[in-house]
C-alpha cells in the first residue's frame, strides 16, 4: 500500500496519559502499579476476562503486538454499557494491529482515505494501495482543499506545545464505500446505515457483482477520524504508532501561515475516533481513543473496590504534547483559526500564532455534576467502567505492546438506536434520541475547543453535530457521506491491480 512504520514493541512505556501503562520487564505487580497513574483499585464494573481477551487475538492467545480480530458488529449483543465499551476496545486493537505489507489495518486496502472537499464541494475515496502515501491535513492545504471536519470540530487549528501542527486523516472502510456506491447507483437502500445480516448480505452481493471481495465485512460500515503529529518533533517516537505520509509546509509570519508546498514526513498517531454501525444501532456507536501523553486530565471521581467514591486530583506537570504547564488556569483557548477566504492559518485578533494549553475537562466523557445514562447511578460509577476496562487492557496486553500507550476515553450511542436529537442524557432529559453511554464525550485532539467545560452541557455529545434533526439518514449522521463521490469501476480495478 504505502510506506509505513508501526513502531512495535520498543522503548520504555511510561505512564498512560492520564493513567496507566506499565514498565517493560516489571517483575512484580507492585512495580507495575508504581509507574501507573491509573487508579488500580477501581471497582471492576466492566470485567474483561483473560479468556475473552485471548479470543480477540488471531492466534487465540494474547501476544506482544499480536494481530487482533475485528469485533462482529452485525451480531453484537448489547446488554449493557460494557458491551459497547469492549466492542470499542477490540476495534481499536484491530485497527492498530500490523497488517501484511500495509503497516496497520487502518492503512490496509480494507480502508479508503476520504479526501477534503474539492472546489465543487465533493470528496473522493482514495484507495489504500502499496507504495502510495496518505495525505494529512491541518485544516488548510496548498490547494485549498479544506474542511474543518477533517480536523477540529470548529475552524480552529491545533498546535502542539513545541509549535508543531496537528494533522488529520479521515477514512471509511470498504463496506461503507460499497454501501455508498450502491446507494448512489440505486441498487441499495440508503435509508439508514446497515445493521442486519440481510442488509450486509446485499452489500456483499453488490460488491461481488463488481468484482470486489469485502474484507472483514461483519464490521459493517465504519468511519475513522485520526489525528497525528510530526514524529520528528517528539522526544521518543517509539512510544507511538507511526506512518509515512504527505503533509503541507508553510510560509510563516507571527500572524499568518500560508501553504507553500508538500513534504513526506513520519507521523505519530495521537487520537482516533471510531464510528461504526452495529446490530440495532443505525445511529452508530461513537468511540474515541488518545495517546497517553496528549493532555492532562481535570479532576474526576471513581468508585473503588468497596464502591466508595474517590477523587483523583487534576494532573500536573509540563510533560504533555498539548500542554506546557498543567497548572495554567487559562486553558483550551484557541489562538488561531483557518481563514477560508485567503486559505491560510491566521492568529486571532491581538494575538500571534502559538500553542494553547489543552486540558481534558471531562476525562472519561462524563460531566462532574450529573450521570451520563440511566444505567449508572453516579458519575463515579460511569468513570469506573472506563477506568476498570483500561486497567484490564493495560495488564493483559503483553510486554511492550505499543498499544499500551493509548487509552480508551469512552463511547456514546442512543437507547435502542433511536434517531439522535443532538442532546445528552440527564435525569431531567431522558427523551428518546438523547446520547447515552459516556454522553459528554470529546477527544482533546479533535474537540479541543468544544469540550464545554467540566459540567453538563445539553449539547455536549458527538450527536450535537451529527444528528440532522432526529434523523437516521446516513447523510444526516455523517458529515462526509453526502459529499463523497461513489466508487468507479476503474478505481476498483486499479486498486485490485496494484494490490
């Protein structure tokens, strides 16, 4: 496909962002716990057994950086929050597994890169083929192919503390691509994203009729949004999953950066949004992951093994990718934005282009003042579900598995797959269509300036922007579906030929 490099199993694993990771070759449990800031006494409300975890791996046994099977979305049985949280975790481990001749699974032909909009507002699906590098954008590119959906949830531009821009790549899987193409051709129903075996069978048959065999079709339709930083700016890039990609360069002044040309660079993965349809949930499950060292957490609560509420103070220090001083009281303030008229990055009035200090104000996708769903009795209980699952993953991943450096932040969906209304659950707001799960979810690399503080926000979930007004239509849920041009037969044949 393209030149890529997944850094498998090197380097010492330090703490995991706002918590966990383990020192390689730790000989005792005490050593392991000593290097981790993840609460180790959290109530195990999302248990993950070793036999279950081993079954995720292709070999049937967890191995260091071993390939993982994708979860079965079409047959997913959802009884409680943990079913979706575990689906999210397995999905991340699969996507970041090594793939023959393709770096990671998400770089393989199973996925297509979604281009930014062209001058007519259209996007194209770029096949992943061997020897072809992906392009990453920072909200602005040399040719003006821009869409803030490719980056931040707003028109802001994000910069690491050392002045390096954060770049973004959006992707969809082959099931999504064939579904979209079949809908455009009038061969498939496009009323909702597929959720049943019968709907999937129609997509598979449509693809086969065009000479395409779908990879891992049981994942149903998926969208990915990924965030990256130039690996050359990191103190230790071996702590990150990396790829080779094309990024823009700029002519720079204190107040304006204008695209100049492009260059090849090694990029390090710092964030992933995973969005996928599952059985009974055409609104899709929206999950997110971050690298351990992205940004400090604000204070949060959790339940310990005796179900007592404990408080974790806010993170401190300056050893964060997106924060040079965790004690700074001015945080999540944007100093620059994208100027669409002049196709450039510009500073905000009276300021210069510079990094801001990022804080994750809702560390596990939950507000501090109200429960996020009807299943959890308290904020602490919800946090413990995410923390305990992360703790299990950290302990069960073998040796120096590179994926120990990434953490699960949470996932959200609607009850019974109802059309989202854009609002988040609260005891006083439980109407059908509200977001549940970790219903105030945000990623510090993609919703940096739209985290809405620490307390409940009625429109604080992914569905605030992805709802279309109580609609389950793919074009209303997805910001890219309606703009993507369907695949052409020549595109498909070219991909197959190059593979």
